């Protein structure tokens, strides 16, 4: 790690906390209206704040921080289902554009996915309006009024966080090995994402570019591409099963073919992930963050 000027880092901590908070509310109005990009940005900003808040706040275990984290967790999860449908539809549309003349059944699958996305957006908007946003704003205002924690405490928290999460990531990859386990890989992706956001806090306080966020993002994206195809394959499997029950032979064939295509894509992307040596990538990212204690 490079040398750290405590005064400079302390001067950056409170503005960074305020910036993370502003990021959430900046995208909330358009997210409530169902804007796809605003939903995505709101979700990302909420996740960034969920990581930054316990690292930067003066009372990370206090009731206001705990309440704020609870609402932020609900916010990001509520927006999640809608965002997953957005991504699935984008992938399916790209697939159909590559086909010279999609069948009527393939186009029906696309319409059904669009309808599922619309229903998901409506549920998301209702769910977001049910959240205690006003209470979240009050709690965050009080947290900000206390200013951020001192830099030495924040750095100690960052070290503990990267040690715990980093050990879990390395142990997770060791346990999975070369096995294709989309759910287990997705759990590791969530940890990699949290480590990426912690690395961003670390870099912002130090006023430097460690390269760690880029490495975590590369790992996150590699697993994410695989997971997105796995989710779409699962949706198509549901359409296949429903068509069987209804005796819709042509739709059964189309849904089965598309399901098998995306199962194949999932396997291809898994092989691509293995070739990128994800455990080594995680180790490099942890080293860039300055992780000093060995994994358990």
C-alpha cells in the first residue's frame, strides 16, 4: 500500500459518505416510474451505500445504521426481480435478432417475457412505495450530521472486511473447483461485488487507483454473464413445462430448443470463466487492496 496521509483521508471520508447517500436518492423518482436505467442505477447506488455505511459511519452497529441498512436491503431486493427480467429480455432479443426468421413460437416467448417484465415492474413500483423512504432519509441525515468515523478506524474496518469476505471468496472457489454450480457461483459474485465497493471506498480515501475495483468487476461480470443465461434458461424451462401441460406441441419444441441453447451458453461461459482462473483473479484483487492476513 502507498503511504496514507490521515488528514487528507479524513477530509475525504464525510464527503464520500454524503456522495454515496445522494447516489441512492438521485435515481429514486425515475426508478419509481419504471425507468429501466434508473432502476439499475438506483440498485447499484443502494448496494454501494450498504457497503460504505458500516465502514464510514461513527456508530455502525447503532439503531439508525441498522434501520437504514434494512431499508436499503429491501430497496435493492425489490428492484432486483424487475432488473433480472430486463436483462433476460435483452439477452433473448439479441438471440432472436441473430436468427434470420424467428418462428411464431419464438416470438410468442418474447411477448411472454415482455409481459413478465411489465408485471415485475408494476410489483417493483408498488413494493418501493411501501418502503419507509422518509424514515430512511431521516436516519441518514442524522448519520451524516455526526460526520464519518476517523480514518484509522475506517481502515481497520476495511482490513477486517476484506479479510473476512476475501477468505470466503477463496474458500468458495476452492470448494466449487471446476464444477458448474450457478447458485454457488452467484453467491461468490455477491461477495466479489461487496469487495469491489469496499475497494472503491479504500481508493477514494487514499486518493489512488489500486486497480482492485477493476479486477473485482472483471470477476463479477464473468460470473454475472453466466448467471444471466442460467436465469433465462430457467424461465424457458418453465415455459416448456407449461406448454407440455397445455398440449402446445409447437411451443414445447420452441421453448425446449431455446432452453437448451441457453444451457449451452451457460456451459460455454463457465468454461470461459475457468480459463480466466477466478481464484487467481480474486487473489490479485485482494493483494491490490493490501490484504495482509492469510486466508483461513
